[in-house]
C-alpha cells in the first residue's frame, strides 16, 4: 500500500490543502493498493490559477513547438507503457493483456495523432477580405471517468494542448493512479509549468468546484448522462464552452445477408471486452426473426467461453448495479441464456458474462445503460422494424451494421441516429470523431474534430 501525497499544480507536486484521502481498491482482490489526496475547492482554485497564469505564453507558443512537446509526451508514454498497463490493471482490474493492448496503447496513438495535427492543422484561413484565426478557448476543466483511465485523459488533454489551451484534470476517484502517472509523463516531456494540472478528488467536491470555477473557460466532461446534464446546466449558466461525452446503448444490427456467426461472435466480444464498461459497446444485438434462434445459440456459446477470462467491474457499487440490472431483466421476462446475477467468485467485483434472449425494446435492460458484461438480443421483423428499434432509445453514441454487401450496410448506417457506426466489423480509428447524437452528448473527441472543440474563431477584416 502506497500513500501518495500532493497534487500536480504549476509544474510541481504540492501538498493538498486538506487531509482527506481516497482509498484506491484493486477490484480483483478488494485490497487497498494506495491512497491519494481528496482535493478540495482550495486545490482546484490553486490549479485553475496555475493554468490561467500559464495560458498566455502557451497560447502564443508556435504550434510546431506545442507539437514537439506532444511528441515528447508520446515518447514518454511509450517508454513507460508497461508501468501504465500495470497501474491500470491494479486500479481498474482489467486483464494485463487488455491493459497493454488497449489501455496503454490507444493513448500513445492519440497523443501521436495530436503531435501530428498540431503541425498540420490550419489555425489560420482566408475568406473574402477576412483572415480567420482559430484561437484557443482558454483554461479547460477536464473531468474524466474510470473506464479507460488514461485514454479519457489523453483524449482531452492532447487536443487541448495542441490547440494552445491549458488544462486542469479531475480524474475519476476509482482510477487516480494512472492520472498521477500521466502527470509524471507530462513533467518528463518538458511541458511548461501550469499548462497541465492534476487535482485528484471526489466528483461532487473537486469535480463540482472545477465546473463552477469562474476561471475555467470550458468544461470537457466524460461520464454519466445524469452528471453530464448538471455540468451542462452549470456551463450554460456561466456561458462557458462545454463538451459532453455521455452514456450509450448502441445497437449491433445484423441484416439477413450478413455472415451471422462472425457478426454474433464479434458482437459478443465487443460487449465483453473491458467487462462491458465501454460507453460505445454494442449492448443491443438486433437479429432478423428467421435467424434469431441460431444467433441466440451462437451468442450464448460465445459468452460461455469467456467464463473467467474477463476481469471484474471497477467497484462494489458497479457490481451491485450490474447484478441489479440482470435481476431486473429476469423479472421483466427476458430469457437468460448465459451468465446470471450470482457472483462467480467469493472475492473481487466479478460479474458473469451474461446474455439475454427474448428482450423486447421497451424493457429496462434494452433502454438503460448497464455498463457491465450484459448483452441483450432483440428480434426484428424487417428492416424498418430494425431501424425503429435501433433508434428507439435516448442515446446515440455508436453502433454496428453487418450485411453481405457493404453498400447495404452503409445505407442502413446512414439512417441511424448515432455518432459512429462500424461497418462489417470496421476497426477503431483514432482519427475518427467520437461522440454522441441525442443524449449521448455534445461535441466530438479525437482527430481534427476533437481539436476544433478547443478552438474559437477571430476574424480580421481588411
Ligand atoms: P460519473 O459518475 O458521471 O463520473 C464521471 C466523472 O465525473 C468522475 O470523475 C466523477 O467523479 C465526476 N463527477 C461525479 N459527480 C460530479 C459532479 N456533481 N460534478 C462534477 N463532477 C462529478 O460516471 P462514472 O460512473 O464514473 O462512469 C460511468 C458512466 O460514464 C457511464 O454512464 C458511461 O456511459 C459514461 N461514459 C461515457 C463515455 C463517452 O465517451 N461517452 C466514456 C466513458 C464513460 P467520481 O469519480 O468521484 O465520481
Ligand atoms: Mg461516480
């Protein structure tokens, strides 16, 4: 057990204002692995002041120099890849192979993409007799969740820094150790003091103080829709820029012409990965009635094979929540074909990989985000029915379409109310804008569109 102290503020680790701590628990064995300080409004204020002081110089730093710092940051993350993976595993509980392949690797690719974009982005353009400058928004308060501890931070900090903004991050209370490691990497990369600041703490205390602080010009939030609505209201009242990446309930639409076995197997893998704690996971599988029974059989067998190989969910609270949804599904009349609500192990926050068949669109498990390894298989009559079901939730973050013919899948995808669709198992692309339609959010992360979120325009007329 390591007791960490200090917050990374103004380029140094400074003692926290209060003496409350957060205990970081390993979800695999429920042991306390470390403590970190629980920041207060005072710590947030110090961090925002540091970010504000650093802003004018960083904003005026040539994009090529900002790009060089981001490239250095990418290199430090690469050099410390194993340590990052081990830290994510210790506090999130994800299997080490997943921590290496995804949790440590994706942020390296994202940091690299912004080192590149900072040099190639057109920060200045001409229109008629005007020159338009794309200038940084200012001081950004970034509030992140625990499900992809490093990715969620890098997906905000890298574009913000590329744009010329300075940042204060409040990471999730469950995964502050990865955030501290990131702060060390920022320091090692030679990013100037105050450009990046870290305050660990609780959402309703440190997070709320950051969102309310008059010194932040923008809040970028990723997390639940419930908290996102509050952040949006706060930002609206203060006329601040806001970006919200919220929940999802994405549809995996398998059209009759698709390779059924492949679509179902990839669909199950998508939901079980990271123990179902992925906001864009395809948690609703939509299958034509003629192929329904076969699809359910394949899905149940695929989930059964996962057995113990998926990690736990992040916390006891999350475990109780997911098991509650499984009980609710049974109570509402869905048919359990794999897994179930009972805990598979005595210790650790494990949930059994679960598949429900005979799920109807209005059931709670088909409407609400479960955020655990739970797949719902729904039956559709025809394409119009499939589209109605796919679009029939308050969310619109992601989705998938499978068809024998790519053009057929694309035609369906274009009618979906959602921000991302993978066609026939298309791969993750760190340059593709990521974000939600409807209540899945406001704004986009990643790539060029993710950079534009942190910019505002100034036009000069000649
Ligand atoms: P959450 O409770 O909304 O937490 C997200 C972040 O907000 C955490 O840092 C949290 O601090 C903080 N927070 C909580 N209450 C706050 C408040 N009143 N004011 C300011 N900040 C506050 O969500 P979560 O349970 O950690 O994460 C799971 C949810 O996030 C799911 O619904 C999932 O879909 C969503 N999510 C969305 C995306 C996306 O990109 N669209 C990505 C990942 C997750 P604490 O850690 O102390 O609670
Ligand atoms: Mg929370």
